[in-house]
């Protein structure tokens, strides 16, 4: 799918439009009716005027306004109403696609907003048609998909995730097997610096330790209630005595009877690089701020 994505402050634009409620298959008839009204008034001869579809949820279901961007002086007439596309910050996807691909493009847009640390805000989503598919050799059109958005406070999201992790004694830690498959195992955390760095104790000769020696890529996930966090990053195997002593707890004797000096006792230090948050019904993907290098 051919597209580009941006976050952009848009100025308010005046439109004239026809309101469509009901069978979406009848929208082409509504478009035709609007164009027959606009043609004699010279609106479509002006390249600055664009055809738009505006969507909103109403009590009766989804409705669509089929409109044309116009100058402020242009008035409606009868069924043709006058309105405004509000200003503000928008997530905008510039697509060159077939008409049948537009629903898939909308799904992609909501994924892209989360990757760019923003979320939809109250307002109308809309499409702006930049070309006519009838004039494209493959029947495609250039269309801009626009979602009103606001930026997510990542520092607050990270703090909430850190608080959630503090309440979770056990998390899932995933290594990568020799044949490239993820291998998640439940692990009790023994220390954490927010979500940036998490320590675990394990056996020096365990499968996961050997896998991390070969491939340090790792994942951690945890959840509580309806909130969940997925972290990806890398694991370092820590075996220096100072760190092992500082993180030792007596409950570990059950696994390492030799105590701190047990040759099978080591520490896994997971450092986060990226996070996927689902907190308070907000879905966001973001990089995790880097900590200074771990010093022993």
C-alpha cells in the first residue's frame, strides 16, 4: 500500500455538503447529486476545491457528509448545507489506493497514530480526495485520511506502567530459541528501575541463559486488571560478585544451595528499548528513555 503519514496542524476550511444517513452503498448517488449542484456553479473547475467525505457517529448509526471545500463566501442552497472542517492537530495519511482499499487504510491509520504517540480526540474524521480514480490507469485515487488527534503524555504513561510493574511479582520473559521462535517463561522480578531496567535471577546453565548468550534480544510483558505492557529490548547476563551479592535473597537458597557463590547462580538484566502500552483504554507505542550504562 502506497502512503505517507504525518502529524499536522490544519486550518479550518469551509465546505458545502449533503448529509447522508443509511445505506452506505447509496453514497455514490449522494456524490452525484452534490456534483450536479456544484457543476453549474463552477466549483469543480477550481483545483483548490476538493471533494470530501466526513464521518460521524449518531444515535441512528454512522452518517456521512459528502462535501466540497469552498471559499468562505460560498453559501448552501436547499438540501446543500454550509459547514466547517475544524482546525487543530490531525494525523494525516496520504494514500494512492483503490476505492476498495480505503477501509484497510483507515485501520492502518489508527495503528499509525499509536506509533506516533498520539490518540484520537473528539471530532470528525474525514477523507479528502486529491484525484479522480476514473483518470488513473489502475483506477486508483489519491486520498488523504484525516483523524483529529492529541499527543499522549508519555511520561505519565511510563510512570503508570512503572507503578503497574511494581505490583506484579511475576512477569513473562521471552528469549529467542535456536530456531528463531520466542520462548516466554514466567519469572519473578527481583529489582526494577521503572520499566527501563528489570533484574531476574536464574540458572547459569538454564535454556534461557544459554539462549541469551547466543541472542540477547528479549521481551517482557505483564498485566494487571485491564492494563498491560509489552517491552522489547536486550538481556545482559551479569555474573560479577558485587551485583550478585547485592541482589541475593535467602529464598534463593531453594534454587542455589551454594548461596551467592553457587556457580549456577547468575543475574539477567533486561534493558527496555521499546514499549507497547495498553493503559486506561489507551493504546500507545513508544521508545523507552535510555538509562545511563549499568555500572558495577
